[in-house]
C-alpha cells in the first residue's frame, strides 16, 4: 500500500482539520480533532487560522499517526483523536 499526503487541508465542522491522503492512488480524507490539537500540539484557539497553523506546525507527527491508522485499517478514512497520539 502506497500512502502519500497532499497539500489539501481545511477546517471542518466539529473543529477538525481535514487533510487528504492518496492511498494506492485513491483519495482518502483524514482529520485530526480540536482536542488532539489542544492536548498534544499546544493549540489554544478555535479559529480556522489557529487550527491550520497548529496542524502545519505539527504536520509530520500528525501524518505519521494517520499513516499508522491507514495501514492498519486498509486505507479507509481516518479521524484522529487524542488517544491516537498517546
């Protein structure tokens, strides 16, 4: 399974940052919760700008966690929560 992350990302309802991965050529959306950004990455706000900035500053670690879940779930969409970074 080949997994690559694109530059597409945006803030979605429920204060999540959604980001796109390509899994063996198929587009798959992943997301990381506001709680995870607050608990593990020092995010302190809820504005789109703050959430995206927190995501970008910690993108490598977030994508590593998403990759781990994608590999274990057969390439299905991923919703990362606080527990995924413990």
